[in-house]
C-alpha cells in the first residue's frame, strides 16, 4: 500500500509539472495582455499583474480590418474542414470496404503526402493558383487548406471505418438498403466520434496557417487572422501588449470549437484503436 501510494504521489507530481510546463505559456500570454506598456517593458516582470488593464484588448478589437480578417478565417477554415470531412469519409470508406488493385500503394501515397512539409508546397501551389486565376481570392486558400488537411483526414478516418464491423452494413443490405444507403444509415452515424476527432485537428491546422495567406493574398481585405497578428509589429517597435491580447482573441474560436466537440473527442480518439 505504501509503495502504491508513493507511486501515485510521484505520478501526480510529474503530471502537475507537465501540466504547468504546457500551461505556463498560455498564462504568460494572458497576463501580458492585461499589462500596460510600461509593465510589459519593465525589467522586473510580475507574474501577477496587480494593475490589470483591458486597453490592449480594446485596441486589438478596434484595429482596422479585424472583423474582415475574422470573417475570412472562418470562411476558409470551416469550408476546408467541411470539404475534407466529406471527401475524407468517402475515400476512407472506399479504401476500407473495397478491394482493388493499388489500394495499399494509394494508402502509402496518402501517408507520404501527410509527411510532406507545407513549405515545400508553397511554390507549386502558387504557380497552380496563378495559372488558374485564383490568386488573391478566398477560394485559393480554401483549396490549399483542403489539400493540406485531406491526407490526414483520409488516414485517420480509414482506421475508424476499419474498426466498424462490415457485418452491420451487410445486415442493412439484406434488409433492402443499397451499399451507399447502408453506409449512410449505419456506418456514418457510428463514424461520428472519428469525424469529430479529425475535424479538431483539421480546424487547428487550417486556423493557424500563416504562410499561404501571406503570399497568396495581396489585398488586405482578403487576408486572415494570422496575418492580422503580424500587423502589430512595425519597423520601429512591437506592441507586445497588443500582440498578446490579439493572440488571446485569436485563440477564442479554436477554444469554443473544442469545447463544443470535446465530449466526442475522447471517445473518438480511442474508437479506432480496437477492432470490432
């Protein structure tokens, strides 16, 4: 009993240290956003701002273009996530349920595409969008985010579909459903946790993307929130309080999205680990 108690205490202490390690940058960001410029630049940094101010948040929210950048980010991110979920679910179903020549090779290509660095795709994507006449338009960003999140979506949903017994679809087809109807009525509802888990990772990937939005969008009215964050830095100084306040505001949509789907996230993260 003593050994078990000591082990639990050690594991709890390690867990608290790990949680503190990951939570401290977030706390630093929030505390800095509540400080005045003098406190931010002071050599003596107080972890707890005794004289908190919301001026940084006011200046960030009233900064020109914030509403437009937020709308653009939501459009391209949610559009890319929706497109990748629909296409990924259909591709995962075909790969998991059908037997055709080259299936394993295609899965390998999906994995390789997922491992490719995004920066390596910048020039080919730029030339492709330029030739298609889509530069400086939101559809170009939506297509790029869709292309970058689709391999991960297909690979993840493939495991989830494989974990759902095919006998359930066969039973539905015996009762009169077509193959597509059985997938829609039986497999797709059971695939809900996997769709939620995949959508969270895809949302974060598309929401935080900066490089393509900076290069593709020449018009400021077409840019996204990551580019808006860079506007707090000028040639002469950096508004650190404004940057931290803007970062807190920038993180709110992702946190809200996570809170809305977090109940399904835990079950979705483990649903594909056990074969049905």
